[in-house]
C-alpha cells in the first residue's frame, strides 16, 4: 500500500495516494514503517493548506498523525513539523509553531521541509533577521531549493527591501542555471 501511495502521488493522484498512505499507516500498528504516516501527513498538510475551507477532517487527521509520530518518538522531526503546521494554521499560535519547527531543525538540521516553514513562521512573528539568516544558510546547503529564495523574496518585498529582493532573484538564477525562466525574472 505504501509503494502504491507513492506511485499514485507521482502520477498526480493525491486522493488515491492519501487513501493508500492512510491504509498503510493503519495496517502498521507496530510502527515498522513511519514513512507511511509521514507521507500521509505531508499530503494532508497540503490538502488542508490549499483548501480554503480548511476541512475539519483534514485537521483532525493531521493532529492524529502528528500525535502518532510523537508518541512513537518524541523527537520525531516529522511529528514536530506536522505539529508546527497545526499550531501555525489551526491553533493560530505562530510562536508555538516556531518552537516546534526549531526543535525539528535541531534534530534534523537544514532539512528544507522543516526550514521553509520555520522561516515563514519566523517572518510571521516579526523575527525577519533570524528568518533571513536561516534561509540563507539553507540556500548555501541546498542551492536548488527554490522555495527558500521565494520565501526570502516575499519577506524582502514586504519589508520594502527592494535591493535585497532583486539580489535574491539574481542568486536564485545564478544557482539554478538549468532554469532559464529564473534568469528572465531576475533581469
């Protein structure tokens, strides 16, 4: 079921992928494959954030997946990340989200899936300098993670730091020469 879910996700069938990931997690009571819960959590997070109505079923499923991961391993970076998303989007507690994302980043340093929401949460709570420093450190380690350039760009534009916004676009283009569209946007 887990492999089937991964295949369906790659084929652009997120509903079927989520169904199979859920079943894979449900049929693994001994927690031998936590990846099924992590992948299901990633899908549910995407569905929740992208759906303007924020369905309660997704919220509760996300909470259950995060709790399962953290019950199995209190320092699970994926569990902490999912709980951070819950605090950010559901509980409206961006400071609590920052704490969870920071704990996850300590356990799994510079994981783009952890650092990106951490940077966004830091920006939300007015800690832009810290967000910028962390974002730039991630870019040094993962030059092809374009979402981080975009997060920094948005922060710069919001703060009316137009020179820095232009510089981050140029860096994005320079670090990703295989993407000609980035170069066009930076000129």
